[in-house]
């Protein structure tokens, strides 16, 4: 009899899939009364229609009348994005067709002004000149100015982008200093993130990133290079998440699991699967197993660490590449060093540190000399005093007006947040997401595309704050709209500021509150990152 029960339960488990279709209680997101094929088609249609509408009115940096139409297109895409939350499983064809087409459509949209600096700095390198040596308006470079030179932003500041980013700009400029080529390179990395996430979490879960209108705009339309630093960062996290069983096969690729009952919630802070091995499998034939499969599969397995130093070394190298593309990834390397020190000792920790620093050092060599290495401009007034759509610095300013001109002050609470996360975070994904959350809320300078940094990590955590920010971030564009109209103050009104940040804050607080109420169930389910069979 016990064998019969065991076989029936084992067969049921083989048909299960993970992650679940909804990682939140059903009451959080009412189920659609429409059939799934209609929801899928409607969501895809709205995203494509919104992209088509948006691309027609993308030149809002020069034509103020285009901005309301741009917002309309973003709203239509946002409606499609919200509908995608109702979808559980989705096939590869639907996933990729919409992800690729929306991005291709927006490639033709007028870019953000940052891209002109990318072109300029890549072009300078093809002329044998370091972009760190001269600001764009330097008189030594007058004879090199192309016809689009006047569109470069902050022309009085030399290059601020890290050396590996400069190498990428140089490679593209050697082909041709064209907007479409640079955008295509950013979209390629963006789609690479879609591929990595969908490979390890499933297409349905990855919709939070791949069909996100803010993500699509940021890289395909705005032409921001941030996807270059996100791709190696996500790859590093996935490599650490890909644990192996005692048979040597990737745990993440074992026979997939289907959604448990709605009450079975995925935890925000599960025990790490980084280099873990499954031991003592559950007794599926035990008494009561048929009545509560969740308790059997959730509480019985135990995990013991299995050293795989190469995973840590390669992940550290990937994080190093991310740092060499954008400096903000540096604390993530500190997390890897700290965790490897605690888990494996000082030898591997030193190896992790050297692996992470190597991409930075090698990419900096062409720009540094024995006496100088000017990779970070220290004379930028915008970095020192500028403000843009900030949250906590704005609140501090209301009670301490003098802080308005002292941006460096906010490095102290950020440092404390990083130290706290180093001590508390258990997984790469947890540290990276909460570090970015702290960085964005504490930073005096915020742009809409910065919020796209959170979206790959929201695929894992299902953070509702990040999810809603994919919609409310478009409030930011009231700033360039006013600038075109002649108001260069670059200051959000209180209503606009709360319209930008309040959905994020409420979503985050609600998510944390939900997690606390479900803590007993959360702590009983250790799995993370299983692949769906629709992947």
C-alpha cells in the first residue's frame, strides 16, 4: 500500500512545475475572467500597438507636443504589461516574438541625449585620444567636432563611463558611429538578459522583465547602455543559483515542478542554492503525504554545502566585468568575497577578489599611466550638486535645507546599508536587489532608466515595488517635457514626485508585509529558481 501511494505521489510531483503561476496569494491579483489565449493575445497586441504609437512621438526632447502622445503610447504598453501578470505559462514563440518586435519597433525612435556622448567618446578613441583626457568642449578637440556635436550633454565634463564601456564604444565606433548600431548592441545585451532569465526561471516568470515597457524603452528607444552591466551581473547570479545534485546534474534542470497550491508561496529570502547538494530526499510514502505534499517536499529535504570554487571564481569575473562597465556593481563583488571567505576560507576569498578586479585592471591599462589614472572626473558640478527625481535626499532637504548642496552626505547611509546587507543577505540575488533598492532611494540623481536595474531581480523576488515602478517611472519624463517648454529647473512638483515614488513604496511595503504574514510557509520551502517545462 505504501509503495502504491509513493508511486502516485511521485508521479504527481513529476508533473509539477516551478516557479508557480502566481507567487502571490490569489487575492493579491484577481484572476482574469478571460481565457488565457485571449489574455495572451490582448497583452501582446497592446504592447505592440503602444510601441507603434510611441515610436511616432519619440522626439519629445525637441518637440514638446510629442510628449502627451508618448505618454499615451507608454500607457497602452503598460496596460499590456499589467495583463501579462495574469499569465502563468507562455510558449517560447509568444515570448520572443513580442520581446523582439517591441524592441525592433522602438529602435527607430529618437534616443535620449546620452547616446551622443557614447558616439563622441567612441569616435575620440578611433582618433587615438582618450575620452578621459579632455571634456567635449576642450579647444584641443575643436577640429574633431562632428555635425551632431552640439547635442552632447554636459560638454564641460570628461568621460565618466568605466574603461570596459569605453572599449565597447570604441569597437562600435570603429564599425560606424551610428545611433542604430549602438542601440542594437544595447538591445542585444537586453535580449541576452531575457534569455538567461527565461532559461532558469521560465518564460512566464521572465515576462516581468521581457515585456516591461520601462525596460523596452530604456535600451531600445532611449539607447542607454545599462544592459551591458546588467547582463554579466545576472549571469553571475544564475551561475551561483545553478546548484548540482549528488549525481552531478544541475538541480535547476531536474525534472520540473508545477505550481503548488495557491497557499504555497515562494520565499523572498530562501536558503541559498549556491553550490548546494540535495541530501535525504523526502519519504513520499509516509503517512499523511498524500494529504499535504507541500509539507513533504517543503520540510524534508536538507542541504549541505558542496565546494565548487570555480563557480565563485567565474561569477566574480562576471561581476568584475559588470563593474568595469558601470561602477555601481562594486559592492556586489564585496558580497562575493565576504561569502566565499565565510564558506570556504581566505584562499578562495582572495581568488574571488582577484578574479573580480582583473577585468577592471585589464580594461583600465590603455587609459592609465604610472603617474595618473583619470577614470573618474572629480570636477563635475552635476555629480556634486545636481538633483533629479530623488526621494530620500528630497525628504532630508525638507528638514535640512543645507543638504541640498552636499550630495556626498548620502554616501554614508549607503555605506551603512551595504554593510548591513553584507551581514544579513544570504544569497547573491537578495544582496544585489536590496543594494540597488538602497542605491536608488538614497541617490540624489535619478533617471527613469535607472529603475530598469531592478527588473531582472524582480523576476526572482516578484517584488511588487519594482513591478509597479515599471509603470510609474514614466512620470519622470515630465522633467524633459518642461525643459523643452523653457523651464530648466529640472524639479518635480510634490504631486509628480509622489506619483513617481508612491506606487513603488506602497508595493514594497505591501510585499514585505505579505512576506511577514506568510513567514511560516515561506521558511518551509527552500527551493529557488527551478526551470519551467515551458522554457
